[in-house]
C-alpha cells in the first residue's frame, strides 16, 4: 500500500508542478509527473528502509514529497538551461 501512496503522491506533485510552471506541452507534463514519481520513490525508499508493502509513516511521506519537489525543480532548471 505504501508503494501506491508514494507513486500517487509523486504523480500528483508532478502534475501540480506543471500547473504552477504553466507548462502546456503534453510531453513536459509527462516528464514532470515521471520526475515526481522517481523523486518520491527514491527518497521514500531511502527513508523507509526499503519497506513499501506495509503502512507508510507520515515522516516517510513528508520526505518523499520533498524529494519529488526537489527532483522536479532540478529537472526544470536543467531543462531551462539547455534551451537557448
């Protein structure tokens, strides 16, 4: 159940980032959602000790949200620098 919660949290944060950044490109939306999921899963796995099958702690969810936000921000900064 914890794995599903982390995936949904990351996807939701990625989608919200596209709204905040006003990204209209469909591929940009998908990239932000994927970046959010990867950030959420990566940090969530690191803070929970790799256990996703049981319940998820609030602290793990908070760290996962922070990881998703940071990864989305880094992705968008790197993408902006790559574009002329």
